[in-house]
């Protein structure tokens, strides 16, 4: 039985990783998406262009980043959607007015 590498395990949960299992930067992931979506480059070409002596990017890593972009609309690592605001808009407006009128007021004081 062959053991899974860190890249295999982390790649399965949707966090593209580079060599040595370190997560890739959001800037690099955005570069992958830009080159694929805007420039029309293939995943193989993008991965080949990012090979260095210290970092190996495989085609599957590029595919994972592009897949996440198409499913979540986000190229970076933040895959959770923001929570919905439960406070009514009228209350938000009142709090903003209070903060604008007295920015040094602590919320617990009123």
C-alpha cells in the first residue's frame, strides 16, 4: 500500500499546495486563474512556467485553483462565504450615525 503525500491529502480538501506541502500564496493562485481565464493558457503550460529549483507546481495544483475559482468565485484560500448580517438595516444605520457623531464612544456606553 502506497502512502499519500502531503500534496495528495491537502489537494483533496481543496487547498492547493506547492512543494513541501506549504500552501501557495493567494497572489500565485490569482495568477493561475488570470492566465487560464484571461489569457486562455492550459493548466499544463501554467504549471510548467512556475517550475523552479525550490518550488514544484504540478498540473493538478493549477487545476484545483481554477476549479475553486469557478465554484466559489474566489481565487484565494478563503473558501467560506461571509455570514449574513442578522441586524436589521435600520439598526445598522442608527449605529453608523452614532459612530459618526461620536467616534470615541464605546458601544457598551449607550
